[in-house]
C-alpha cells in the first residue's frame, strides 16, 4: 500500500484545489468522527453557512458521503467532475477510491459555493487524503487503538500518526484524550505554533 500523499497533491494542484475557496475543517481521531462531523456541519448550516459534509463509509450508496446542507448530491451531478479527476490523475498510478471521492467532494463543494467544508479523515492523519489540502481547523475526537497493522501497534504510535496531520498554525480542538494521545497532539501543536483547545 502506497500511503504517500503525492497522488493527492498532484490532483489537487491540477484542479486548483490545494487551497479551496471555502473554510476547511478536518475531523480526525478514532471514535465519533462521523458524529462530530455531522454535528459540526448541522451547526454551521443552522447558523446560515452553506455547508459541505464529506464522510465515510457509506451505508447504501456513495452519494451519502458528499452532502451540502444535509442533502446528498445526486450521482448524476458527479460525472463531469469524475472525468476531470480522471484526466488530472489517470491510471495507472491514479487515485485510490478514497482519494478519488475526497477530490470529488472538493470539486462538488466548490461548484456548490459552500462556505465551509467539514472533511472526515478516513484512516490516520499523516497520510490521509484529507491531509493533502490546507485546513483552517482540525478537530480531534478521542484517539484509541485502531488500524494497528497500518498505523502502529501502540496508542502512542497511532496518536503520533494522527497528530502528524497538524501541518501549520491552524487551530486544533480536541476531546479529552488518553495521556499518550494528548501528549502527541500537544507536541504537534507546539511544533507548528498552532493554538490547542
């Protein structure tokens, strides 16, 4: 498995999405990412922001993953954007399924003119597709043991991978964490001069 973000960065650059024209909130952690993303998106919408929500996995249809103001965008609106993504990142060496849907969500959110996009990370943080774009806020749900075969065998290793999504001075907010995870987040925030709440 090639976990590097090179494919994502090339596609985002080709589609002029490295810095989207809307506020980006990245949701990371282990437990409660989907709920946290949904709650935050609902709050933004209730306060008058046109809000995009990108989550995974889906239950019935991939359309569930990409929503604007709580409504799934129909699959027939995806085709032109899907073709643009395939042209920007053609196979072989193209995007993974999750990377493809992440870029698709960003294109659809740009087309829809959202004010804010809430982007749920899929796996980890360091190499997650949602980490390839600039974020204005990072929200961490409780970090626990997950994907040990990929992220590492200990809570400290997993937390370090998720904390590696901190890539600049954008603020972080976090739920209460186990001490090892709290330490990793505090160190990452300190290293990037990012406010930690």
